[in-house]
């Protein structure tokens, strides 16, 4: 509840600071509402702690929430009508003095604020009735989240963090490798949610995949498409568009024929899934295996009558305590014991979880935020509403949620907008959070850094599952466990924060005004759009086929801040009146086909992301001064950037043609991706000289890389460049040298270089290099020798070699390596802490 009140108070503070002189008498009304909200805010912590024990308190909070929403709607609607969004357009408000239409909307705003003020006074008086105390908001001191000891980069499952599953892993591996069952066999791991089935499946997959000719692991949600599932089981380079289920079954069967394969399907709910898939998976008596995880025995008994389901057990008391302490004291030395004064308390806490790993992990996350304090840990034990009759971890999860500062609660609830098992890209989510205004700037250099801290805090509390990290240690991709997603949906629904349309809710009209909507149903459901109206701030549309008759009237959502559409490339979506969305800050279209649209009139847009999206033209983009991130796959519709006027806020620009950007002024650009580059290095060099803040550079050459890029030492002049991607043939008669590359390079990716010499000795000299990706055809087809890494690579953590060449790594080289993927390995002396090895062909 506090997150909504604080958000509105921030909005009112901006209005009073920037616009009071232009609002006349209405400014005093804004100030009165602001004062009343501030008084009420002081008791929110006390009220929030009582809401689940007293229905009257919950009703009081609901009234306050509705009043806060009304304030936000009234101010945003006023600025929509007068065509104003922020302090950069103050002169526009001066029109209020002489335009009757704007005076009318100003009067209307004042009338609404009077009504809201009366409502707030009634709410404030009732504080005494419920006996709320004016307590300091606990979140006030918490924006400065401190993050230390980030976990290793590119981590899938760190088995040192897993407790009690090694024996289970070994038993499953025996079933996968037994020669006594040459037929195709289906193995099922069964157990309730939160028991660790997915973790076990990942451990098995990591250890077993090298022994199979083809392998893939996929998550199956309650709502899934058979067409999508079959398509994802095929190799990435297979054609999947315009394919029927029958086409995909035949294609997959043909591809897997004669191959020994491993297919892992995680979180299967439908007991008839196997009957839909089995015809696509040939049985050639070569030891192929299918591994499924499920919560129900019905799934297990329906797939393979000869294979007994593997029922995963709960952790015993000793294992439970071990796992809890690993999470509660994460920075403690491995061999150091739990402090004596906490040991008995830790035992009591771990026993409450009754062996459920998810509950232990989340509880450990709560304790880790308290520090090794007996008083704090005892308070946790006394506070949680333990369910002693079952292994339900919801009380623990609820405790973790209630323990969050107000801004983190909003960030967590927002995760309900994404589909089950959705892989969420951290940068994308962070930009949505910022667009919504969830992130306070207090104590941090930039709002982006604070948002990264918020995401890290969710990870620290074990509320998200990190899938990968970038070379600088920041979260890159993550997922939300389905139980935690249920918690987010429950809290978001309770607060009228996010309304999720799914198969369960299809056709059912939700209660109240919809603030944020997410359409996640696989089936067509066109009437949902009738429920979404002018008060909606975020709109998520997944699998758009047939939802709104191929057009979306954006003027119906005039206060929208975030619009995310993940569609079907075959379905043409027309975004009508897009330029009317003056509050829109984030626009994402993925896997869509859309017609021409205009950005003229949009004043607030910060992020434009068009990925795997076809469109004809978009006009007026560069008239938007607030733009920070422009990410497109096909730049043909992105017009030339203006030459004279600096685009001061732009930080990310990808992909664009060089001719469209060569004369632009981009003083704060940090990421640049250029496509179809074919020369003009003098102009490019002139551009780069102005990009003092550039950190990431991608250049996709249409043929050969012009010699001027790499010689004489052009790239090495860019001291701040940390990430470099070059696609194209390396210049002839120029050997790769470390001195030709940026000195502080952390990430290097080459593709199609066709080198006639081994570049690894020179790459090994790059002391800051953490990630090295060598794509296909980095070496010429005539190269016969192995790729030898004789020395160096002192900081390298990630190595991926896609050429069909042998790899040899000398002893003592790459001491920090945590990820290795190669087609063929002759000799590699791996460090003991290597967490992930992927070899597509067996070692010799």
C-alpha cells in the first residue's frame, strides 16, 4: 500500500516544484492533498502489519489506495488534455491564462481535488478509530541497498549451493545411462512444488548432455502451445514458420532419426502431453531418453508403464539446517560453523520448513537481510504465521514479501505481468520499472543503478531465480518460480495493482478499474480489451493472434506508460493513434508485423524496442527528446538521425546503418550497434571521437572488415570500450594482435573472421578479458591444426568456440574459467571451481 502513496507523493512534489505558479488556485488544493497524504503515510507501516488480522483495517487501506489512484488519474488526465507531461514544457502551461478549453480542464482538476481532499480527511480521522501508530516508514532508511559478493558469472546451477540432491542426481544418471534399457525410455521425477525438481533436472542435464548426440531442456507451463513446444525442440536454425503440428512432428522425427537424444521437459501438468509428443520422438533402440518433472503421479503413470516414477523426497533435519545456513549466512567461510547463540534458533527455524527446499531458501534469504542477530532471527520465528499441518511454504513467502521496503514490493508485484516460466531480460524489466516510477533515486548516482540494486535485492531474498549474469556481474536473465509468481499475482490482485487475464479468467469480468493488464491466455479472448480503459498504466499482450481484430486503438489507453506486445509474426497489428500516448515511456514490440505508425506528439518515450518485428515506416522518432534506448533489428524504417541538434539522453542505439548515424551528436551514448558496414572508416573514426562514454560497440560488416578498423591500431584508441563484437572477414595480411584491440576490453565476440592463424596467444594477453566468443568460421575452412591456448587468459570466465576445430588449453591457463563450450576438446586442464562444461561432441 505504501508504494502507491509514496509514488503519488513524488508526483505531487514534482507538480508543486515545477508547475505551481501556472496552476493558480488549484496549486493550493494540490498542496492540501499533499499534506494530508503525508500525515496518513506516517501510520501506514502500523496499518499494513494489522491488515491480515483485521478486515476493517484492510478496508481502510483499500479506501486509501483508491484515493491515491484517483489523485494519480486526475493529475495525469489533466496533463493529457493540456498536452503537457514534464518540467521541460513549462511554457505550454502558460496557455492556461488565455485558452478557455484549458481553463475548463484546470477547473475540473480543482473540483476533483476538492472531492479527494474530503475523502482523505475522512480516511485520516479513522486512524484514531483503529489505533494506528505514527511509525517511521521502515523503507526510508533502506533505499541504499548494499550489494556485495556477487555470485559467479554465467551460473546455471551452482551445485555447491545445493543440499541433499547428489544421491538423487546419481540415481537419475544411472537410469539415463543403463545399457539394460536400449529402447527409448521416459523417466519422470515427481514431487510437490518447491521440492527442487527443476534444480535436480538442471544438474542431471549439465552432467549427462555430453553423452548424447542431441539434447534440449524445455520448461512446460500450464498454458502451452504444442506448435511452440515442437518448434523449440528442433535446432535453432530449423524453419518453423507456417508449419502445422503434423509438419513439425515429421520434421522433428526425421531430425532425431538415428540420433541418441536426451529431451528434458520440466514442470509438465498435462497427463496427455506424452501422447501428443511420442510420435515425434523415434525409438531406434539406441538409448535415447526423455526426462520429465511433474507435480502429479498421473503424468508419471501415463508415459511409460515400465519405468517407475522417481519420487523426490523432502530434506531431512540435518540437510534442512545446512541449506538454511548456506542462505542465511552466504558470506561466511565454508568451514566456519554457525555462531553458537544462533544454532538452536536456526534448528527451530529450519524444522518449521519441514524439509521443503524452496521454503528454506526463501527463509534463508529473509535471515540474510537481518545479519547474524539473535534478536532479529527470533523476531522472524515469532512473526511468521506457520502452517504446522502441512508443508505449505506460503507463510514463509508472505513473510519475505512483507519484509520488503515499499518500492521493492511494487517491483515484485510487477513480475505478475509476465507469463509462467517466462525468461525475463533484466534490462527490459528495469526500463519498465523506471517508466512506471517505482524506483526511488535516493542515495544512488542514477535511477538505473538503483533499479539494478532492487533486482539484486530480490535475488538476495531468493524471490527470483538468476539464469545468467553479464561480465560485470549484473543480472542478465532470470525466471520466477511458479509458487513465487503465484504470490506476486495474489498480492498484485489484492492491491488492484496488476490484473492477469489467463485461461482461468477468460470471459470473466474483473472487479474494479484495471490499473495494469496482462493478457496471458493461449486461447483467443477478444472481450478482454473491453475491460481495459483510460486508467490503465501498463498493458502486456502475449500471443496476440485474434485478440483485437488486428488493430489496437491506443487512444482508449490515454494514460498508458508501458506497452509490451509479444505477438505472432503472421498477424498484422495496427497501432492506431499511437501518437496520442503522451505519457508512454516504454514501447516494446516483439515478433510482430505492424503497419506504419507515427511518433509525432509523443513527449515522454524513453525506450523503443522492436525485436523480430516487421514494419514499414515510423515517423517523428527523433523529435522525442526523452529517448534513452532505441533497439531495433531492422533499421530500414529508422530515419537518419538529426545532424545539428544533440540527442543528449540517448544511451543505447542498435541496430542502425552507419550512414544514418555518422553525423549525429550523441554525447551520452553507451551502446552502439552498426549493421551492413562497408567502409568509411574516417567518418566512423570521427564519430567515435565524440562518443566519450561508449562502452559497447557492435559492427556487422557486409563482407570484409575494412583494414582501417583494426590497423593501424584504430580500436585500441578507445580507452573506455569494454565490449566489442565484429562480424566479417578479418583483413588479409593483418594478424590478430592484442595491441590492435581496446586495452580495457572485457567481452570480445568474433564471427566469420576466416583467420588463417591461431589468435588465442594474442587474446591471452588481454588482461581484462572475461568473456570470449568465437563464432562459426572464425578460422578458415583450410585450418587443420587445433586451437591452442598456450598461456594467459588470467581473467577469462567464459569461453565459447563454435568452429568445428579441436581445442587444447595448457595447464594453468584460464584459472577463473566458469563456462566452457566447444565442439571438440583434446586437452583441457579445468580449474577445480569450473561450474559448467558444455561439449557438443564427446572428448577424445
